[in-house]
C-alpha cells in the first residue's frame, strides 16, 4: 500500500488527479470507478481544469460509480447520479451513455444489483477505483457488519452514516436509509485502487486500514488484500496511525 501524506486538501486533490490522469493517458478508453461524497470534489475540479486546459480527453472514457441511495430519483439533487453529472460529467467531454451509476429508481432493487454487476463485468476490469472512506470505515456503502457482501447489493445504512450524510439534505428532505452499492469483491476486482481521506473524523478508519489487519468492523481494511492501493490523505487523517 502506497501512502501519500499531503499538507492541504488542494494538494491532495492535485495528487489524486495525477494518479487518475496517468491511468487516462495510458488508456484513452479506460474504465474509471468513481466515488461521491465531499472528499473527491477537489479531485473532480482538478480533472475538469486539466480537461479545460486540453491536457485530458474523456471522449472514450467509460465509468462506473460505487453506489446510489435507494430509493431515489436520478433527478433528485441529492442523488449520486446528480452529484456525478454536476461535479464531473456535465463539465467534461465524456459520453454520458458510457457512465453507469446504480439506478436508485429501479422498481426491483435485487434485479438492478444483478444487472449492475453484469454491466461492470461487460466493461472488463475497472482500471482505477476511486474511494472515499466513511468515518466508520465504510467504502461505497459497505457498512461495518459481522459479514460483508461480495457483490452489488441493497443495504441498510447505519445510524452513523445517515447522520454523517444528513449535512447534504435540507430539513424538509427525507434522508434515505438504504442504498445500492458495489460489494467488497466488486471493488477489489479493480486493477488499481485510490482511496482519499482528509480530516480528523477519518483518523480511526485510516489507522485501522494502515494497521494492515482485516476486520469486518472496518470494511476498508479489506483493501489490504489488494496489491495496488494508493492512499492519499492529510495529516489529520493520519493522526492516529501507529508509528
Ligand atoms: C458516503 C459514500 C462514500 C463516501 C463516504 C464519505 O457514505 N457512500 O462513498 O466515501 O460517504 O463521504 P465524505 O467524503 O463526504 O466524507
């Protein structure tokens, strides 16, 4: 596991964009595994800046996202589809038909999860999977539990995740309590994994990840099974790592 510690959020975002840009330059029709949440927003801004400067071309890029609330309409401003459109897809020359986000409005969530796995398999391997990390160590919406799911599935969100994500919703909006998410196996099948974390709230999860051990109480710790993981974080997120 390669760990890069940055001084600022801006530096983290540039560094993360470097890693993604290298993958895009090596393969113009690469498959990007993308994440939502506040952490990767700066990285998306940086990728857009490089696209505007003529350094990056998204025209042949395909993408798959990690997760989506359930149930939620893709037009809802809180949906992860809406997040991806506004933070990246509408700002670069990607073909939106080549971007996949689980459908939070699918009538049959189980069928949607199976179809999503098939869609990912049909793309071949994901070249790079970008991840944020929940305060409780979740990745995608794979929450701490006694057992973890290998494949895309419908899951209930934990109280702590609902609370952490409540900041994105206004008072009169209903906060979803379930989600569709890639499973641990889906994530671990990516060729390369890039995980981003900033702030003290992520320090426990990063310490568990970097301890090198595996525990279902911190799903991110399973990234220790992968041989090409880059962790980019700030000093606050690193503050509980044992020397
Ligand atoms: C959500 C997402 C995760 C994300 C996490 C952290 O629950 N499903 O993919 O990593 O939140 O979000 P943030 O980056 O806003 O702290």
